[in-house]
C-alpha cells in the first residue's frame, strides 16, 4: 500500500497535493511523500492490545486527525472499509474513496454492504476477482466499484538477458503455507527426474524483512534436504530479499518464475514484476492471478503436483516458448501495469470522483486535488 501510494502520487505531483497520515515511520525507509501523524498513535497502540476495547483504537485515531482531514477534498483509505462510516459519523463531508488490496469485504453480509454504499463515493479494487467478492452481493456497491490494477516500476524491473540463467526456477514471497512453497518443492523433485541440472531458488521469509525459522520453514527445508540426499541437488534458500536492490536481478536471472499460491490472491504483484523482466511466469489459478497473467503466462492448479511439474519440465526444455512468453509478459506489463499508466488512470478517476459535487471546496485551488 505504501509503494502504491508513493509510485502513483509521485507521478501526479503537479496535479495533486497529497499528505499521508500514519503512525511515525523510520525516516531511512519511508517514501518521499509529505507524512503527518498524531501524538495519539501511542494511545491507539496501547488500546489495540487491551481486550474488550481494542476495537476503539481506529476511531480514536481518526478523531485525532479529523480537524486536519476537513481541509482535504478526498480521503483515500487503503484497506479499511469501516473507516468510511466512522468518518461520516464524525462529520467529514468530502469525498471518501475506499481502496482494497485485500479481501476485507468478502465476509460482509449484503445488508452490511448496502449500508456501506451511502458512506463512500467509490470503492476501488485491484482485480475483478476482488470486486466480485462484494459486488456479487450488492448491486448498489457494484455501481460504485472501479477496477484499477496495481503497478510495476518498469525502470527497476526490466529484461536483462545477459543475466538469464539456464534451467533456474525462482520463487519469492512470504514463506507461509498459503504461498505453496512446499508444493513447489514437491514439483521440483519431479522436475529433477527429467532435468537433473535444474536449479530451484527460494526467496522470502515468514515476516517481511525478518528471517526467522518457523515450523513450516523447517518442514520445507527438511524436504529439500531429503531431495538433496536422494538426487544430489541442493535447493537454494535466500531468506529475505531486498525489493529494490536485489529482487530485479533475481527475476532477470530466472528461466521461470513461479508463485504457486494456494489461497485466493487478490492480485499477486510478484507475478507482474517478473513479467516486467520478461521472465515466463507459472502462476496459480486462484483469485486475481489469471487476470494479471492473461495469455502471457501459464496457470496451474498448485495442488496438482504432477500437472505443476509437467509445466515446469516443458518450459525448461523449450527456450523458444520461454522467450515467447517472456516477450508477451513484458509487453503486457508495459501496457497494463506500468506506474505511469496506473497514475494516468488514477488521475482521471479522481477528477470523476470530484465532479460528483458536494465537496467543501471553499479554500481549495480548483485546478488541484487535495488528498489524504
């Protein structure tokens, strides 16, 4: 969410005034956007840890910001649909956009979704799949739903065929059961029976940027060790991979990238980043991933290990198909996921939202949007 906010609004700095409100952020890692907070953040953290009153921490946070929020045309809320009703109860009269990157509405009842509709001006989703999770239960909310994809920095993630390695399969993501890492290792054991010189590189950790062994990670490593003893091939575990400094080169090295998520991925950003590097992607048939890949990737059922392995075996044996998929992936990424493309679409959407009327614009420059 932080990356989306930074990448889109940095492209729109001439058209929008943006302020990010959040808890204090490490200045060495925060993105270069105006950032404000409130001294109440410590109280909110304390309350969130107290059983029985933890649910009040978000309302306290919003009330602490409310005086400043009244100066903004639009409040852009990431992943907190319940904040729309809170802000309306507190008297905010500007436009409210709720932007979902995860499935925070799928469990809501039709009645709750319909009650949300008058509280917001638009619901933005990152995939058709994610939008259908709520719009299928509320036609009124469907009418306010807008599809805008997540994006990729095409200057950071780009093809470099000089780095491309032969028969290297790469995975990166959270090292969790729902990401299908164990299924990938099992499929790789089958790959080695045909391609004995294939390599598997696994990047990521259970928590973002924190390398800590969990029972699941131990299980995967133990299975990898069994494969090494039986077949003589060692699976490489990278641990945490720095997104900007290290990840592009790993995509560029890979013959194939694969992320076999077992759960319904709302989007699957790593697939789009691999595509930008012209790396063939073997993705999952879950959630929004097929939308991201289109015809420029291969979709498999990650729980069907023989099918999964057969696709990897085929691609490792066919450099021409890999080149064709890689070229199609890069073209699709440039056309649909480049941050400039996303920013241009977002700006048109913002002006459409503002044109709905009813904003408290008395002190605002009519040529610029002012957003939280």
